[in-house]
C-alpha cells in the first residue's frame, strides 16, 4: 500500500515533551501515531490538534515497561496502519516514554530499579527490536536520553545509568541499521518545565532559579525547545546524521 505522508510512532505522546514532538512532526508534514499509558483524554486532544493542522493521527495505549504486551500492540498497530493510514509500515520511531524518579543510591529499592529498567532500557530495546520489521527502509529512530548522562545530580543514579545504556544502544542500532538507510540518534534534554518527576523543575522556584543560573542561555528548558529537534532528525536535511548524541539543554553545566 502506498502512503503519501511519512508516519512517525511517538511513545508517550500525550503530554510534555512527547506531545510537543508529535505536534512538531505534524508541522513538518509527518503523520503521527502516539502512545499513552493512562492519559487517554490528553492523547485524544493531541490527535485532534494534529488533525486540525492537516495531518493524520491516532492514539494507542501502550505500557512501554511491559515487554509481554508488545506483540499484541504491534498487531493492533498493523491494523491501524492499514485501516487509518492505508500503509503497511511506518517510517520513524521516537522512543520518548519515560518516568522520572529521584532516589539516592543508598535508598534505591529493587522494585523501583526494575520499574525504571523496564521502561527506560529493556522496554526501549525490545520495542525497537519488534518495530524494525514494521519500519520502512530510509526511515529513522530517535531515542530520548538525558543531560544527566553527562552531568551528575544527586538522586538520578539509576535513571541516568539506564539512559547511558540507551546512548550506547543508539550507536549499535546505527551500526546495524545503516545498511537499511535508517539513521539513529539520541537527544539529551536538559532540565525542562513539565510534570515529569512530579514537576519539580516547573513548580519549585528555587530549583528553577538554580538551573537557570548554571545554563548558558539563562533559563530552564521548555517542551517547545525539544520537539523541533526531534522533527528535524526525521527530515531529509538530517539524513547524514547518525549515531549521535545531541544535547538540547541550553548549555547546562558547561
């Protein structure tokens, strides 16, 4: 089946960074399938916004931390691609879904560690593996990492370590998928004003001020600082960029 627009799958696209990525991709003429875990209403609002902008969009529920659910998700995705997009495959995978957690190493529980691992590394690894057969050649993958792989802040040891694994995984994906013309990159946002991790960066004036003070461009990041970078990586202009970690932090902790 021939589909005129390229199609991107954005995990965690109902709010925050994922929402901005979905909207910016649509601005570039890319159709969007976005996933949500619990925020169905918000996800449907994003879909409505994308459709208003003239692109096609669908929201599907997905728990990116539950690898056993992936087979049924991809069966559903196949049906949606054919039924709603008249396509057999999609072009871009944006591994964005995540959960924030701040715990010192001495206080970390195995349960929380496993939850973070499932969402931020194991889930991304196997979701990507299963997506590959449904992706067109000459497409692209963008993995979302964090500025915390370069700079250390108390309490993020597990989260940042798993994002570090994602950056290594990105390079291996780029090497293995190069023959298919698929470019693979990671973006590493700095501190952003969202509800991520309880919304501390957005709501805590002291934290906000501190981050602004150690950022070259003099403020905390916003979701709209990030989405356009992801959208750019899904355009022909970025075709020769692969295996890179692109930090989008306004120059934090230089």
